[in-house]
């Protein structure tokens, strides 16, 4: 008669096996964005992590139950023999397959925990081991399981292998097609040639542009992303993508003149026409929409642009509302459209239609929702003073005055390849590295766009940018060297992030 522990081992092993197979398939669907129209990528990643974590837990339970089974213990099966391939007294070859699969599984799990510390290509290569893991587990189960040969067991084994093969083929075929049709710059600062396929007057002083790369699918992006536009007059400007991330053949941006228009916005309004060709950078995102049960979106003026893409990405059934503030409804792009599309969820508050100010700060402080805000610095500053930073997510038009009035100090910067540089007090880290020929990215040079991000290997950065929350940057171990400095005399950086 089978012991209780053997039954636990059987059940946990079978469920872990199924969850591993589903995790691999889900990861492929996520990487190829097949499921993108159904929901936002944050939710998809959460499901993938849940499947993988559950498979890990049940695998651990499976191993513990096997070690506690009295029949196997009597046969000499212990931790040492289980951990050493081909050393098991019970079905040595079959157990060895399972042991190797566990080691590979631990490697993948550790790489996921260290995703921010690993180059993406290394992390991606390690994750390809998941195909081998499912195959090894399938043969392990078929050879070692007491249920081997039973119809239901054969069905599970066959399904797991078929799922793995389909996942691998899907990843290969979709990846190949995507590579042939998608513009894929090798670095964030490389440029994509696009054509102005549409131009619309969205509001007074706000023009909307639809950009296409004829015959190609543009790089994927998530709500909150922006692109750098390289104008023929030599100027570079960043604009939020305001369309639906599920649309892959075009990007939409909105450009406002404002009260004191810069030369970039003026050039676009006065000279850029349908059919003109310009260059843009690939999308970057410092304002991602994270999974939450409820959201409060706050937009001030042209700050509606990244928020508009978020509204298109919020999963169905989630609780959310938008407060859209501006001087005049005539100058507020998408105002009427959003009210029609989302009745009861959108509040448009134009100052020329109401007396007094809308109590958005009090509302944001009183709710428990995640607050996403984009707009003028004064609006963001007020929200930051009233809403806990843990649930406030902001994007700024202009950099905050971090470090203003503080005297910069010289510092030493070392790169992971061993090169060393001295950064004078009157020059930025980015400028020194660029002048020395280091391949870097840099666009706004004001600490707003995030294109110059580098990984901090050693030392403590002094964050003077406005890209992300300082705690988030420290946790991610990154610095934006166009404006930031160091709290330590030396920084060790990896520019190839």
C-alpha cells in the first residue's frame, strides 16, 4: 500500500509538471504579445510569475514528500542520492533526469530574481532552459512514476511535451516573423525612420500626429511610454505615445504649443506636414502602469497624453476614474472623446467653466487607489505633498530643482570594462563618457527622458533627475548620468544596460 507521503509526492509532482508546462506556454505568449489585446502586460506578467512560483513550491513539496516516504527511505533514497545525478538507488536514470531539471529550474528562478543585475540577453538565454526543463520532467515522470502507462498519465505526458514543442515553435516562428518586419535598433539611441501619416488638430494649440514605418510593424510599447523625435533642424524632443499600445502599425503623439512654445514644438506646428519623413527613437518607459485593484488618473493639460494610453490598457472590470484639469476645454485634447467613451468615469474640469479650483489634492489623498499623474510641476508637487509615495506615480514635463544651489564636486567614474574617467565639477558624467568615445544614449540631457540610464555596480549615486522615485532607482541600481552625481568619491557603472 502506498504511504501518505508517496501520494503527496505523486499529486504535487503531477500538478507541478502541469504548471511548469503552462508557465512555459504563458511565457511564450507573453514574449510574443499574442495575448496583448486581452489585457495589459503587467497583468500578463503577474500570471506568468504566479504559475512559475506555484510550480516551484509544488516541486519543493514533491521532493520533501519523496524524502519522507518510508519505502524509498528503506531503499536508501536520501537527500545526498537525490541531489547527485545517477546516485539514486531507486530508478537512477529517471531520478537523474528530475535532479537535473530541478537544478535548471533553480537557475531560471535565480535569474528572474537577478533580472535587474543581468544583461537582458543573458537572462533571455537562461530562460530558454525552460523548454529543456519541461522535457526532462516529462521523461522523469514517465520513467519514475508509479502511474506510468495509465491512460490519464500518458495523456498528461503527451500534452506537456506537445505544449512545449508548440511553445518553442511559436516563439521561433513569431520571433522570426517579427524580426523581419519590425524595426529593431540595437541600442535605445538608434533611430527609426517614420512618415507622418496623419495630422489632426486635437485642440487649440495642440496637433496630433500619426507616425508610420511603411511596410513594417513598429517596436512594441506599453502605456506611459514616450519616444524621442529627431527634427530635421537638429532638435530632439520627447513626446508621450497617446494611442492604444495594441496598435502595432503606427504611433500617435500630441504636440502642444503652450504659452511659451519652444523651437521644437513651433517647428512641428508650422512646418511638419503629412508625408514628411522624420526619425524617432524606440519607445522608452519610465511611467509604467502597474497592476492594481483601482486607479485614480490625474492629468493636467497636455499631461493627458500618457494617461490616454493607460486608459486604453486598464483591464476590464478594474475600478478607475480620471480627473482632467485645464485652462479651457478648447485647449484640452481628447476631453470630449474621453467623456463619451468612458461615461461616469471621467471628470473634465476647465477653469473657464468653473469657479475655484478642483479639490484634486484632497481627493487623491482620501482614496486608496493608485494615483497616476502627469502635468505641470506645481500640480505634481502638490500631489507629492499629500499622497504617500508608495501609491503615487508621476511623470514630469520639466525636471525638479533637485540639487539646485548645491556645489558639484569632481568624482571618479569607472566602467565595468576597467576604463577610468575623472569627471570635473563643471561637466556631467554623460558628457565625459561621450567625449571619451564610450557608446552611450542621451536625449533630453535634463534628467527627464531616462534615455541615458546606466547600471550602478558600486558606489552611491546622488540622484538629481526627475525620471523615477529615488528609492526605486536605488532598488534598481540605476543612475541617469546626464544630471546626477555621486555621494561617494567613486562610481562604478555599466553603460550597457
